[in-house]
């Protein structure tokens, strides 16, 4: 009895099944099924453990505290640097002309910052165009 799927007529599938490379591939897949079953069992256990962690308030609290202790200091440092730079920029009334800008463009820190800004803008543009593209 021929096997058919929605997209293939019985003759197409039959033609595939008589090809030696397809038969070999199916044999290989069947031989590897015990390994795949073991991996799937482990993945199931990992998913269950993940669910337990995500529903346990104590574990989430400990994880949140750890993230705050690791990243919190860095965020505070960046915020402090931002505030200091803002204050310096407000206090500095020096006019920057075209030659001053050209001099600044030679600074490696400025170059690195401009590359970052350009890459960031590209990422934002790509994400916006992907969000506006209809999914098929």
C-alpha cells in the first residue's frame, strides 16, 4: 500500500522510497533513534527543571540578587559616567568649528564611538524593516 502525504501523490513518495540513497538515509535515522530518544529524555528533564526554577520564587529571587550584584555595579558606573559627561558638556562653552571636528575625527576613541553608533543604527534599521516585512 503506497504512503501519501498532503503534498505528494503516492507515486512520488514511492519513487523516493525506492531510491537507494533514501533507503540508506532512513536506515541511518532508524539506527540513531535510541540516541535521539536518550537526548530527548534529557531535554525533557532539563525543561522540567527550568519550569521548576522559573516557578520557584526563592530561586528567582536569588537569581535576581545575583544579576543585580554582578550587573548593578556596572550599570551604576555607566550611569555615573553619563552624568559626569553631561555636566562637563554643559560647562564647556567652547565653540567647535569644522577644523575642530576634523581634529576630533582623528581620535581613535571618536572613531570607535562613531563605528558603534553606525552599527547600532544599522541594527535598529534592520529590525524595523524586519518588523514591517509581512511574514509569509
